[in-house]
C-alpha cells in the first residue's frame, strides 16, 4: 500500500463489514470482565497481519493476575478533556482487575520518555506516535507485540497495523486515529453570508470576508480572523496534498518540493498569512488553534477529531460544525494521525504491561475510549456503532478515504523541523517559499542519503 493513501481507513466500509469482522478468522474463546472488557483468551489462535507483510502464530497465554500491581501509562497532554477521559478508562481497568494503574500526562513527553528509556526505568506503557515509531523501533527500545497478548488482532485496520510495523515486526496496537477537517462556527459564517468553502478560491474569499481586524484587535478579543492554523508541516502539508504533491515520494527516498505544484500550494498558504486572514494561534495569545477558535478569535480552523472533546469541555457554549477540507487544484487531501500504546524492550513487568494494553485496545476498550473522546476507533468491529453515535463527525470519517499517513523513516524529524522553522520564517517575513524548498530539500538529502 502506498504511503500517500490510507484507503483502508475508510470507516464507512465497515458499516457493511462489521457484522462479520468481529470474528476475523479467529476461533478464540474469550471471557470478558465488566467495564471496558479485559479479554482472556483460552484457546490458541493463528492470526495474520493483513497487509503488514508479517504473519504470526499466536499461542493464547493466560492473563496474569494484576491484583495489587502498580502500572503507569505515560502520554502527552493535549487537553484536560482527553486526560480526564483516559484517566476514567484507566480507573475502570484498575477497578476490574485489582491493579493500581495511573495515567500520567507528561508536559514534555519526548524529553521525559527519552530520559526514562535511557535510565532503564521506562513507564509500563507509553504513547508512540506513528511518526516516532521508526526511530524507536530502529533504536531497539520497543518490545514487539507478543503472540497471544492481544485479542483479535485482525480486527484492527490493516493500515493502522502497518503504521506501527517496522521491518516486518508489529510493535504496538493503535489507540485510535484522527484526520484533519475544517472546523467552523456556523453562526459566524451565516451572519457574514459566507458558505462553507469547498475550494481554495472559496477558502481564500471566506477567510478574507470573515476577518474583521488586525492581530492586535484579534488578540484583545475585539475582532476575529478568518482562520487560525498552526505554522507547521502537519497543517501546511494538506495543501501540498491538495495540489497533488507531498514532502517526499511514496517510498520516502527523496524530497519532492522543487516543483510548480508545491510552490503553488506553499505560496497560497503564505499569501493568506500575509493578508492577515490566516493567523497562527500564538500571535493572538492562544496556546493552539483549538483554543483560539474556542475563544472566538477565528471563524474557522483546521484540526482533528481531538478538538471536539476539547471544545465541549473548555467552551461548552461554543457552536461549531465540521466539514471536509476544501479541495485544491488536484482535489482532496488531508492527514491521518494515529498513536499506539507501546511497551519498552526489557520492561520490568511485560505481562502486566501487555494485559493493560489489551484492556485499552480490545473492542470494548476501543469503543469506550473513542466514544468518550470522539476520536475514531482502530477496530472494524466497533466502527458501525461509533459512526451511528457521531453523525455530526462524518467529515472526519470521509477524510480517511484520501488521507495521507503521518510517518516517514528514522531520523526524519530533523527534516520536519527545518520545514517548520522556515514556515515560521515565511509568516514573519524572514524567509520565502523558495528558501523553505531549498533548505528542506537539503535537510532531506542529508537524512535520506
């Protein structure tokens, strides 16, 4: 499967497949606890990583006693709403199993995890972003998924398993996935007589019409911008996709920005910031785009499913709706993001760690989590239930048909850093689109060759 398209993500297809996908060729007998449902496999099964290029025979292993076992889960803190929802699920795990489990959000996650891994005292379970997976797997600090540790692995979307498979080895199961979409205030658009934009031209016109003041006035809460968006590749990249290009080729062997399509996309974004109709959230005293949107400092933003729970928690009176991202000259394009629950190689209590992961990612745990925080489930068997419960979020689901994977190769983080640095330069006037293309291309060549 090419990196550029995660067609397998499309949850709508699961509406017709969900009835039969729950068995996934597995003949395991399971017993389920209350709450999110920790499964205990009592019969050996054979599973194949569909689409992952790796197959394994899974001998069912009895689940360890977790009574009194201390377990920690580390993740980054995206919002109080996410922290609270995950803490509730972890608390249910403790109640159901007798373990003493705790979710600990790390303000500086990457720094904290690197230090913990280096010291030989990692948390029992921790987030692994698909972008970081190649580096961690290549460094040998991640334990592969043991045979029989997880129930019904074929129920997980193959493309999501692929995201956490490196050199043929599957390292961790996804907790969920999200796509980027256009989040907007329907009341503000209606008052301004603006339709939801569906093309770049319409987006440019809408953002200009909806912008009612300069940055100082917006920061003071006396005006609004048309759109707020982070100055970074995970947001600007969607415009490249919509222009028919990407940062790299599908095999991630070379940078592919030195062309007219990429220049058109990047200049389009640069022009909107220069006009003042796009703003970066930090310029108006907001920590991220979701906060700026919630505060009414912008009429639109480009964000993922995670913004839904955040807005409902932090801005419960905020009216918002979601639409697919506007199409560019080459059509539709967005990103798909996913995170897994990883266990360190040489973990102090691997059986308990994997039992914890199983609880969080089996069908019941997956549905409990994604219903609580409005991200999309990684399992086919629960997708129909999720879609039925979230009809207003269909734009996120639709995006999965043409989403591009967030992930590259070991060491590529430096290249994305150069992109982000030069994107900031474009916004503040110290760099040009050609500067970004030149410097990112050189950084990419240094990493890829």
